C-alpha cells in the first residue's frame, strides 16, 4: 500500500496526526515530498475534506507552496489537478449562500487566499514549454476564475488582473511574455459565463492592437501571431465590442492601424464562429465603406 493510501486510512480516525505529517512533508525539500503531499491531499479530498475547514486551509497552503517553486513537469500537472479538485470541493459551499456551513469570515479569507493563488499561478506559470503543462495551467486558471467571479468583492480584482497583464506593454521592449500571459487568461475566460466590463475590455483591446501596429517594435512572426490570437479570442468573448473597435480603426489616420484592422476583420469573417457569422453583414458593410472612401487606397 502506498504511503499516501496509509495516510488516507489514518485520517478517518487520527486527523490531527495526518495534518502534522502532511505539514512536515510540505516543509521538506525535494520533489518526492511535494508530490507525496499533493497526491495525499487529492485522495483525502475525494473522501471527506470539503466538510473540514482545517483541511481546506491545509490544501490551499500546500498549493501555494508548490506554485511558488515548481515551473513545469509532472508536479505542476498534479498541482493543477488538485487546484481543480479543491475548487470543485469547496465551491459547493462557497456558492451556497446562507446555507454554507462555514463562518462568513472563513469564507472571505478563502476567497482572498484563492485570489492570491490565482495571481501567483499567472505570474509563475506563464512560460510553460510543454503543451501538457499549458493545458493543465489553463484548466486551473479557468477553474479559479469560475469561482472568483461568483464573488462580487473578487470580481473587480479579476478584471484588474487583466489590466495588470497588459500594463508591462508600456514598460518593456520584448512583450512576448506579456502577450502569452494575456492569451492564457483570455482562453480561460472564454469558458467562464461572465461579462468583461466595457472599460476594461476597451483598455485591453487598445493595448493589444497598438502593439500589433506599433512600427517602433520589431515583432517576430510568432509574436504577431500571438497578438492576433489575443484579438480573435476577445472577438469570441465579446463579438459586438470587438467588431465595433476594429471598425473604428478603419477610419484612423494611421495606415498601419487601418491595414491591421482590415486584416483582423477579414480573419473574423473567415472564421466559423457562430457569433461572428451573425456579425458578417456588419463587417462587409465596414469594408465596403472603406473601399469607397476616396482618401484611402486599398491594394
């Protein structure tokens, strides 16, 4: 029997002993100790952990510890799986309102700590190289967003995180990492039933579009593809606002902006997205207006 299975069996009668044992392994150095803790937490959570607030806190502490140092591989994927499992276990209580068995103060602290974990994951795991790692992080980020967006006090923080992701565009020359982080966030947001505030959406769209059309920066083909991907993701999340923004750029004085907007509208028109199919007449009308403008030459 694996050591983690032994601890699961002991937990039913000696919970405090198990807590102490897990905390000891959590402080130990080495991947085996971290993996041991994560696997044990996962197994215990499937049994009875969501009903125990102490175990909820221990699991969250374990996850924050792992996120702080791991950068990829098996442990990262295990941690992401435990994040999703932990959220599945606690969100039933967090979203149950007055029926929640946990004290209100404990609930607020859980949300605050989850918000901190969310920021750490975005900051530390944005450069995953392996596709399996990227998918695991994406799933964990989406699961955290789905819970955080249920709480009004956390919702604004999640949206601010979007602005935090694009702020470095103004400060660094190599913006590739910024775009990758934003892409992960938007891909996760696509699966969450919530609406981005219009001011936040426009700020993000403007920042990404400006990067795409900034002649002073030499973007590689991969960077340009990533920036374009971000715009297309935003179109899937907020099709009306995205099309309106791109239409507004068609009449701009900057030729680079006009060309980029035209290319993005063409890409949207070619997409198979049902929401974009509905916008197709609007896109065609915008392009026709551009072509009939005597001030603009379209090659």
